[in-house]
């Protein structure tokens, strides 16, 4: 339902120039295409496990990066 609404919004959106109108119109048509013509995945269980491990590793790296950014913000140093 949400993808249909987004597609219709993108089709109805009037951009500042022709490029904006073409891009948003195409994006809206493609969003409606995805909403009304879904496909079933053809992934077997072994690639799915590998993909899930990669997602888990990426999530851990992202969380560690956020934690490092927060921690380094509170370290003493040259503050301008």
C-alpha cells in the first residue's frame, strides 16, 4: 500500500525542470511495477546464510563505528 502511494506521489510530482519530471515519473512507474508485480526469491539456504553473516558483520561494524565516534567526542584533545 505504501509503495503504491509513493509511486503515485512520484508520478504526480511536478519538478522544476524536465529532468526532474522525467526522473520522478520513471521512479513512480517503477515503484508501481514493483508493487504490482512482485517476484519470489530464488535463493537457496546456503547463499542466504552467507548473506545473513555479511549483514551481521556490517551491522557490527556500523555499531562499532558509531560507538567509536561517540567515545572520541568525549576524549580530551584540541578543541577549537
